[in-house]
């Protein structure tokens, strides 16, 4: 285990803790599962603490934390592709206790719509996924995304357009002939 450098914990908390909600939201969009998002944020904060001396500009703390989180996500994604899938995705139905059959169907379709969007989002290559998450779900500007991902604004715009097109085509293909497509489009906000 590498030896930790002495870090001013108070200063670390002052700089990093205001960004925890942002980190969790991005991690949740990346992973699709709250417990995975929590693990991703925890790994990010641990790495940030260990490498706190590498933060050169305090004003760039949020983007520095994002890059750490993204790095951990990509590493986890590579490792996960080698593991067997143990969650069938139907676990949430066990927690639905009340209501009429119509309410159950409505809850299921609503959940299915969100889950479907999340599945499609996870299928998109990361270079399109990150700009989509940052723009549509974190309300960042093209300039901010450009700085966070260290790419030109034109590249941000083209990746957003291509990612949006991919999402729309994939969701439409998956839901062709069902009422779910009507529910998915408003949830994502990607077609506004």
C-alpha cells in the first residue's frame, strides 16, 4: 500500500465536498445503479485524497474530480466486461407492494422506460456518453464540457449530435410497436 502524503483534511473537505452531489449524479448516470455510483464516488474521493497534492489550481477542483471519476468508471467498465452478469434487472418488482393491477403496469412501464434509457446510454461509447451526461443531465455548457473533457467545442457539439442520434435510433428500434417509446422520449429530454 502506498504511503499517503500529509494532507490538510480541512482544506481537502472545503474544496471537494461541495462537488459530491455532482459526482454522485454523474456516477449514477454512468453506472445506472445507486450502489455502484456510491462506490464510484468513494473510489474517486479516495484517489483525490491520495493525490491531492497534484491539484494545481483550486478553481479547477470540480473538473479534476470529474476526470478522476471518469478514469475510475472507464477502468471499472473494462473490468466489468470480463465478469458474469448476476443482476437480471427485475429486482425492483419485488418491492412493489400495493395498488391495483393498472397501477402496477403503470409503475412497471415508467421504471422500464428509465431502465431502457439507462441501458441504451451504457451501450454508447464513452466518448459520446460523457458529453450527453454532462450536457443533458448536469446542464453544463459546451464550454464547460470542452474544458472537462479537454476537447474542442466543435468536437463537443458533434459528439452530442452523434450520441443523441444513436440514443434516439436505438430506443426507437428497441421499442418499435410499443407504447413505451412515448414515455421514454420525455424522460430523457434528449430530443428537446
